[in-house]
């Protein structure tokens, strides 16, 4: 195998690996951005200023349930999304 054949083989392998990951990359990115935002609310519930705010706590619980429901849906319908 010469240098050009090796480069072509590597290029083909990279295309395959990238294609497999890109199928669910958008779902993955959006889910984790959403999840990070929800857990940002959790940080607010432990803050001195917002920690006693019942509305913030209730909103976090509701948003966390959405994250969990979404994750269950993705696991069921989009195998390998994560």
C-alpha cells in the first residue's frame, strides 16, 4: 500500500465515522443544551437569593420532568442518539 492509497483509506474511514455520529448529532446537541439550562435552574434553587423562591423550585421540577420524559422518548425512538 502506497502513501496515496493509505490517505484515501483514512479519508474513507473518517467519512464513515463522521456520518455515523452526525445522524443524531443535532438531537444530541439540542438535548444537552436544554438539559444544561434546566440544571442551571437547579443552581438557582440552592442560591441564597433564589433558593427560597417556590416558583423557581416548581419550575425546576417541571423542567426536570420534561428532560426525563424527552430522554425516555429519545432512548425509545432514536437508538444511539446519545
